[in-house]
């Protein structure tokens, strides 16, 4: 059977959108074939929805351009009379409360030149809910130099001692939150120097150099 204009009934119309009902004794495959709704092209608009009651199924079809319908969704393979509720109410609400929490680590200055064989004192001030921090020493390539220390924050402060690594440049100390490593601070690069101090020893009534020779007055 051809398209029947009187069988195409608007159910809901609002803001340029229409939900249609179309009843036919035709098979669904014939109704959804291109050209079937050409006579209703002026009424059907892309984005409309059609509830189809065909001879073999009931379906909900999207309306596309040029009065074509998409494959849609089958509602029932055994056709029964259509029963639709045209009244609809929507209620939706959302609320959100948020506040900013500041978490920062402020690292105290570290000497630019440190002598090998000593220790590196590390002090940092911590703001926010940070319970523990990780204290690491990193070389010029950014690699961690063991040991890695986990220090508890006490009244907003952290104190640690890092053993000196081998002689070299580009070392940095980094202090960061254990739970969130993005919260942290790194010291400027510093250098580990060789120990150039003159070692003296007492030899009887004389002061001797490291090799045992007497220290002479000039």
C-alpha cells in the first residue's frame, strides 16, 4: 500500500520538534524504504521522532532529511494498539559546595658549595594538610641518589639531614608530599667540593703535615 497521509498523526509538537504516530498495514521494511514518505516531506523535519505501528512490528524511528527514516528501535514484534502519555514533567537539580585547600612546600636555602664527607641540612616549611614528605637528593641528570627519606611533618616544619654524594655539580634536594608528588619544592643546583683542608697532627713538640713532614714557619 502507498503512504496514507491521514495515518500520519502528530502526538507532541514543541519548539520545532514533533513526535509522530503512523499506522499502516504495510510491512516495516516497505515503510522505511527510501521515498515512502515523499508525500509528507513538507511535514516531516530532520530530528523528529516517529512511532510506527506496522503490520509486523512496532518501532520508534528517527526522522532524517528528505523525509527518510533511520533504522530506529523495535519496541515490540507483536503489534498491539498504541497507548501513549502526552503529559511529561521533568525535575532536576544539583548543588555543589567547594572550598580551596592550599598545600605548599617552602624549602629553606641550601649552600651553593658543600664539602664532600659532610652532611647537607634540609629544612622546609609545609602549609596545608600534608602529613609526610619525601626528601630526595638528585644528581645533575635528575636521578635520585639514595637514600630516600620519608619524614613526618611536625607543626608545619620538616628537618632532615642528607649525606653528601660524590664530588660533582648540578645536585638538587627535593621535598614533596608523599601522597601527591606534584606538591613539592626543589632547591637550586649546588656543588659538592673535594675536602681541601690541611690536615695537621701533633708530633712531639711540632705540628706535622699529613705526610708527617714538619710544618715550617715562613
